[in-house]
C-alpha cells in the first residue's frame, strides 16, 4: 500500500513538473515573435509572384520555368530538409536552429536580387527553401512548450494568421517597393548600377531577416512538456517517428488529403498577379492595393475565428472540433477557387478570392490542431516536419508548375492562364471533396468517437 502511495505521489509530482509552463505573457511574446518571423518567411517566399512579369521579360522565361522558380526550386530542400531539422528541433536548443535558418533564407533572398540567369535564381531559391525548412518544426514545437493546452489552438491561430499578414504585406509593401525601386538611381554604386527594379526589391525584402535572426538568439529555451523519460534517443527517435506514422498510415494519409489540396491550390495562386495583368490589364501596383487589403482583413479574421471556434468547441466537449472546422473550410475553398480565375471582371474575381481565403485559413488552423491532438508530444517537431514535408512537396511541386505546364502545353499559343489555374482546382479539389466524409469518419474513429 505504501509503495502504491509513493508511486502515485511520484507520478503526480512528475506530472506537475511536466505541466509547468512559463508565464502566459512570455508565451505570447514567443508566439508573436515567431509570427513575425513566419511573416518574413512568407514575404521572402511570396514576393516572387509579384515580380513574375518583369522577371519573365528580362530573362525570357516560359510560364513553366516561372512555375519551377515559384515551386520546385523552393521545395527541393524545404521538403527534404524538414525531417532532419525536425529531429534537431526535438533534440537541441531550437533558438539556435531557428536563428541559423532565418539568416540563411534572408541572405538567399537578398542574393536572389543579384541573379543574372534562370540557373542563378533557381539556386538562390533552393537556399531560401533550405533555410525556411527550420521554421515550422521549431515554431510549432516552441508554441506547444510555452502555451498551455487551453490557449494552444488560439496561439497556433495567431501563428497561422502570419500566412495572411505575409500575403498582405507581400502585395501591399511589395507593390510600393517596386514603385520605389523604379525611381531609384543607384548608378553611383558600381556593383548595383545595372540592377533591375525587381532585383532591388528582392535585396530590400531579404535584408531585415538578418537582424531579426539576432533577436531569436535572446529567447529562453523552454522546458519540453510531457517528455517520456524512456523515449528513444538520437536518430532512433526518427525511426520511432516513422514507425508511429507507419502504424497510423491510414489515418495520416486521409488527414493530409485536404491540407495537401489546399497547398496545391494556394501555390497555384502565385500566378494571380500575372492573371490580373494578362486578363484584366491591372498592373502589379494596382493589384497589390486591392488584393493586399482583402488578404489583410479577411485572412487574420477568419484564422482567429477558426482558432477561437475550435477552442470553444473543445471546451464544450466536442472532441472532433478541429476536423469539423477543416471540413467546413474545404467546402468553402474548392468551389470558390475553381470559379475565381474565370470571373468576367477583376472585381468579381477579388470577391471570390476573399471567400476562398476564408476556406484556406480554416483548413490551415484546423490541420495544425488536428495533428497536435493525436501526435505524442515528444515527436511534435518531427511530426510537424513530416506534415510540412508532405504538403510542401505536393503543393510546391504541383501547384505553380502545373499552371505553367497547362498554359504552355495544353493551351498552346492561346495563353489561357485563367483556365490553367481553374483546372488545377478542379482536379485536386473535386477529389478532396469526394473523400471528405471518409476523412472525417476515420479521424473520429481515431480519437474514440463512433
């Protein structure tokens, strides 16, 4: 009896230690800083879409080559480096890993501005992807360790909202930087005298991250929560992660379907500035004002609402809240993304884009919550890396590349960027909606709901 009491008290003590979180104010400080870094990462990644037409003109590139620059080049290391970096995020101070990654991708973005050929730009974009691969595993793992479960979905929603803020900043600020760079006279600087305006934009956008990388190093590494003291060490933990996903492959395969579809479709939207310029005659600066405003208003609001709603539903005992919200997001996203490029006017296209953004953000925040709810805490970094690897591999490789391939080879000589973008959404979106009821059923069974 005494042994049972001692064992019980010891277990309670260990659980109390495992459940200790830093002050909530510090947790939100870390979350906000990570959100700012996520914004920077997406600005660095997304700014290229605003520069498609001048880059295509100056380098005499095809839409397929542009698609490779916006997708495949970034995905090569962003996808493949995610898992080893996820292991590092689970086994070393995350601030050092994140700081190094931020410095690499920021420097690579700035160096993109010095590219003189497709090959140079392709290599620079590979380095951007390699650096950004460190962010996801570090950020989600850190948020999980500084925020208690009652606040975690909300914190993840704040972090996920960076996607919308980054898009808004990329369009609003990117358009103004393009305008500024056009009138900038740098002839008095020998190595910058011959740079095009799009090259100056990349240099300007990439530079701030080098300073913020220093700020990351000031973070205090939080205690890792709920760590099993008997867990696998070293690279055996990678094997354990793969074994865990292998043991639950049916669940994760289905759970990833809608986020993969979302990523394919959203990366195909990298051609939106070109769509508006070719179909409606809107220049990038004009588009940046309208679409940046829509993204800045709709994206964060729907993301925060999704995170709040999931937390609210969880508090009322609705254990499958995240998958319910994901389902709603899919039903909103697919039809609006199919219709958006086909609209007869730019105004209608922007309206449909706003609705599609609501669906995208709901899927984003609910996917993170769904995964964190079923993955062992000491595997979160690597699980996040696998998730990002899967959705990025498919999204970046297929989204922008297929739009370019369709337009260059399926609609030869007709330049039907509108049909090419819509076709991507039709193919992948329709398949996802057909699978949606089975996805929900499988997830509910996995968490013990009949």
